[in-house]
C-alpha cells in the first residue's frame, strides 16, 4: 500500500492512538496501523477502529491511567 498523501510506502507498525472521547483524552496502545516511512502519516484500518471503539465503550476500567498536561495558546 502507498500513502494517500505523499505516495510513500506504508509499513505495518504498532502505534499509540490518542483521541478525545466524551471530553476525556484516551490513549490506546499497541494499535496496528500502516505508517508512511516518508511522511509519518498513520492509517488505521476500519476493522481496527471498530476494535478500538469496542474496547473504549465496553471496558470502563483502563489498564492504567496517565496524567496529561494541558496548554493554552491564549495564555502565551
């Protein structure tokens, strides 16, 4: 497969997926994705996105918790 943005080659890797879910930042580790070796773009297949959704929706207790710093550009 090739990258939709730069046409570079995709390499299968495990990534850390970070998203906003219901006003909370969630992190899902070990997500299989195609990562462009040229530009770094990450492509997650639809069936993997469905697995992420099931994990987040059905498992209210995460494996662990992390503190996330929040910055505001309006303050600078």
